[in-house]
């Protein structure tokens, strides 16, 4: 299994800030579009959705759309407040 970090674009994502004011920034391996090209339109086998505390409405809409259209065909997991993002897709309705 290959683990790939995704984001809307391949630019550093600011991680959570520690009590000392330090941040752990993450650099995605691929954008959503690049993963789609690599998988030839197939869904990833496993998608883990983290919390997105500093995201704006536009970013959240793009991510929830991708989850609903692509990631929902495989195993979909959420971590912490990532469950709220999955719920916004409507995939949890009636569950």
C-alpha cells in the first residue's frame, strides 16, 4: 500500500500550532487532480479525512465534492473533526 498526502494544490499546509508557537507544516505529495490522473479516474482504496480547522468555505466545498464523487467508492475513514467534513458530503445521511 502506498500512502499519499493530498491537498487542493501542492503547497505547504500549515499544521496545528503547539503551545510554544511552533507549527508542523505538511507538504502534500499530490493534488487531487494529480491523484485522479495516476489512478485513471478510479477511487483510492482507502481515504482518511483529517480535520481542516483553517479552511474556508470554498476549500471545504472542493474537498467535500471530491470525497463524495471519488473517495466514497473505497474505504472512507475520518479522524477527529474530519467526521464533520464527511457528514457535509451527505454520505452519512440515514446512518
